[in-house]
């Protein structure tokens, strides 16, 4: 395993979350955005991903309120049905 692989894994922890009454492996979308080095603003990038792949809230991702006015998207590793 290369050093860059370890840095990427360290910067993107896998979280166990409940989506639609199932425990699934998820990642913090803001951390994913940062780890991938996306140049686009996060809010535009995540909305584009949700629309492009027809993700459904509470099926493919959940929204976690972190601070008033800010939300956190958590993406699931589940394959679409």
C-alpha cells in the first residue's frame, strides 16, 4: 500500500449510519469532497452528484444538520436496487 493511500484513508473515515432502518457504511460528503480535491464549491458539487445519479434522500444518503444554516450529506455505499 502506498503512502498516499494511507493519507486518503485517514482523511476519509468510514462511518456506520442508519439509512432507511439499515446500518450501512457511509462517508462524510464534505470530507470526500476535500479528499478528492474537487475544485468546485461543495454545495454545487453535491447537488450535481445527487441529480446526476438520481440519489434519493433517506435511501442513498442522509442529511445531518451540523450548524444552523449548514448541512452535512452522508453518502451510502449501498448499490442501488
